[in-house]
C-alpha cells in the first residue's frame, strides 16, 4: 500500500513538473514572438467574434488590423488558438504585439459594449434596434422578448405587458451576452428602478407599476417637453378619476400601427381596438411606446390642477394649451385646426 501511494505521489509530481514546463515553454515562446513582432497594431480596431464565427473568419479580421500576419499565425498555431479562442468583443489597441492579441483571445479578456435602449415603440422595433449590439440578430431577439411563454415566466400576461420592463438608459454588456441573459438583466434593472421612493409616489396616483408605465408612454408621446409632462400627466389622472375616456391621440396611432400619422381624423377614431382610448375608458392594456424616464417621473410627480383637456398650441412650439372646460378646449382646438389647414397638414 505504501509503495502504491509513493508511486501515485511520484506521478503527481512528474505531472506538475511537466505542466509547469509546458506552461513556461508556452509563455517563453509567446514572449519571444512578442519581441519579434511587437507593435503590430497601427490603429485601434474593434474585433467582434460571433458564436457563429469559425477560426478562419477570426484570423481574417485580425489580419486586416495588424501588420504581422505571419508572426500572428505562427504564434497562434504554437498555442493552438484555433481551438481555444473565446467569442466576444475585443479591442486591438495601438502598439499591441501578436502575443498580446493571442493571450487576449485565449483568456477571453473582452471589452464590454454600451447598449442604449430608447425610442422603440414595439418589441419588434426594439429587436431591430438591438440587432448587432449583442451577438444576436433581430429574429433571435424577438423570439425571446416577444415570447408570451417567457413573459409569463416573469409574471406578465404576455410579451406586450413584459415590454414595460425596458427602462430607457445606456447599459454595459459583454457582446456575447445571450438574449435570455439580456432579458434577465433588464428585469433586474426594472426592479432596481422601482425603488421604495418611486413606489410610494406611485400610490398617490392609484396606479400599478404597469399603469404608471402605460400612462407615461402616452405622456411621452404627447409631449417631449419635460417641464410640461407633469401637467399633461395631471390631465389624464383627472380624466381617469372622473371615469372619462382618455381620448389620447397617440393611442390611435398605436391602434392603427401607423406611427407616421400627422393628423388624427374622425375615421381614425372609430378604429376598433383595445388601445383606442376614444372608444374605451381607462388605460390601454399595455404601454404604447418605451417612455423616457422623464415621462415616468412626470406621472409619479403629476401636477394637481383642474384641467381636463389640452391640445397643441397653434404656434407649433411643442407645447400645449390646457383647458378646464370643454368650451374653452374647443376654442383652443379651433385655433390649432385653422393653423393645420393653413399649413396644409393633412
């Protein structure tokens, strides 16, 4: 038994010595190649290695960015880079050697990317906007963020409800993040956004988180003037409390899925849809866009007043005229309609 243990110990020591020798041999060779082919990158280059990339595609990208193709190939071959490189986003910085590049790809020391999420009215449009920002195309992205079953696993009725978790901001990701990991991160950010303070403010409005996001999406579409948003939000809160239909024109565009409409006509108001707030009282089922944080905060900090109506100013300065009575609103609306006609806007 003692001889067996000694033999096993001897083998373990020999194995460690062999591994150490190979490691140092490899490190020494990388250093040698680094000295021979130092400063092979003349300008900073971003390298994107997809999960679909083969080794030939990887080397083709690198060859375009360096001036020591043969040196890189020798170094890469020596350490068997073809079977050990990691996917992701890397930056080839000016002055790097071939050994620096090989080490970076073998260790997977990638550089995160900034992904900005905003101004997407539907999950499909968001998927298109995200395409290439992570290692996925729009089809792959929408198959996850537009999936009702996945939405239910997060506690939502469907994917359109789940769309409310996307808070506009710039986030840092590794480029090889999967769509599932991306969605999980967005849900985490959504939970972080809803602080105790925001939830306390939300109670004043009597709205759920979904309700806040939905109303914020309408406010965001009605005005991009952040100083006016709390007043617009106050109008809709007043109408909700009185049981009046919201009659929000942006919901008509969403119901029709025609975001290019410049003028809402009577025929548009008759379009049957749960998102038509002229035909239906209360909030639409889900947000009609991805509201900015300023619009969300405007709903949470809505202005208290007695206004029930508003329409765009005839000056076309992005602001609105507000009214407490329908007669006053009609006067404001006529001025605006006259100006639309004058400018030939149909």
